[in-house]
């Protein structure tokens, strides 16, 4: 059983919902990523999504775009992302890590090399925004062969066929994008999420996490009531970008701790 599957199984046995924060590797400080990850895990994060910086992040709103730009300006690429995971694993062997990003950095690094190195670094899953299921069967099979989970996105516009395709290929969990648009944008319609999650679960026998538009504890709790996991990114990235190096990890812990308390209340 993968670390992701084991985490969700344990949470479900305790009647808890998963909290999945997203941060961009190398932002807001090149040497702070592992510290931030450790702090979030201690504060109650169940899975950590670590963003791989990319120059053209098509699904990301301005907050995460700027985070990628800052990280790239500091020389953060795939080798440095994997270094951050290794540093995290030296201090935390339990919390799953999912790399979230785009196809270009993986293909430039080399797909087979990426899978081998990601596994060795301690990565548990991969979410590639611009790899739809029909275009990545070989990649998904390679990940499965290495014991890594392939996480897919679903959206309000996803067809029944797309949901079935994702259900056939995905492992770990699926990430439901609750809004039509980019990260951090728009108004979250909880009723629409509540309608969509059961549709997804007809074809996907995995936990469903919901993200995009979750900015505070109240919204996170409302989403948790109708899903298996809450994914929160832009609000956290925006908070951290204003913090000094010496307190950035503590700020992440405070934020995650507040969301965790809301989910458990």
C-alpha cells in the first residue's frame, strides 16, 4: 500500500478529512522549502503538494504564477525540487509528498530519469496538469511500476467519459478543481461541489480532494463536509510571500493549524 493510500485509510478509520496544502518549491526562499514542509506536517497536513516551478503555469492564477517566477529566478528546477524532498524525508518519513506541475520540466529532465529520481528522493505521487489520461498511459504505467501514484485533475466541465478514464488510471486520490478558471480565483459554490463529488465517485473508487478557491478555515470546513480532502494553495502561498525567512515556517504552521482545527471541529 502506498503512503498516500495508507494515509487516507487511516484518516477514514478515524472519521477525519485530509488536509493537503500546496507550496511552490523554492518560494519564498530557496532554502526554506523543507522547513516549511516539516512545519506543515507537524501542524496537521496529511499530504503535501509541492509545486515544480514552471515559466508558463497555465492553470495557476497570479499568486502561484509569481511564486514560480520567484523560484525560477533563484535557480530552482527539478534537481532542487527533488533535493527539497530528500531534505524533508530526512526529518519526516510518514507524510506523503505529491509533486504538482507541468509536463515540460519532467520531459526536459527525462521521464525515466524523473521517475527513478523521484522515487529515490521520497516522492509518493505526481500530478501533471497538462497530462490528460489519454496522453499519459505509458507515463502512468511507469509510475505504477515504481510504486508512485498518478493523481489526475477533474473539473466542473469533465464529461462522464473523462471521469471514467480517470477512474481507470488514477491512484492515490483525484483532485477536483471546483472552479472554472485558475487557482485562487472566483467564488466557491459548495452546492455545486456537493453535486459533483457523488458523480465522480460513481466511476472513481478513490478519495476525492477539492481545491481552487479555498481561502480560509470556514470554506475549508464546508468543502470537507462534502469531500474526502481539502486542497489549499494560493492563500497559503500569498501568506508566505510576505514573511521573513526566520518565521516563514512558523507562519505556515499557524495557518495549517487553523485549518486543521476547523476540519476537526
